[in-house]
């Protein structure tokens, strides 16, 4: 592939797909054609590097937080207890209302 404007345009059109590892879907460009062009064209190489940096930064920014192992169990227990307490209170209220009637 040469460094013509059209080649840069097609490279940039499919740049995100290339960075995402989806080169097979890049409008008929082979991975080798893509790499050959990028290694010869500093403008397109700069675009690939920038896209990879953005993708990496986004991956770090959206990384799931590690939650201590017992947090899920403690929260689940509190939810069950709250539900049970609410149910028991409701039943108790119903019995009191029935007894008053």
C-alpha cells in the first residue's frame, strides 16, 4: 500500500476495528496491508498509537473494583434480615389489628 491520501483515508476509516483486533472486518484490507501502510506512514502510525492509548486508558478507567470477599455475604444477610424483620413486623401489625377488631 502506498502513502496516498486514499490509502490513509481507508486506514483511518478502519483504525478502530484494527485496534480492537477486528481486522477481518476492515473493508477488504488484510492485516498485512494495514500493518505495511502503518509502518510506512507516520501520520497513520500516530493515529494507531493514539487510539491504543485511548483504549488502554478507558480500560483502566472502567476496571471493576475489587470488593472484599465477605461484603456480598454481609449485604445479602442484611437484606434477608431486613426483609424478615419487615415481614415479622407486618404479621405482628396484622395480628394486633385483628385482635382489636
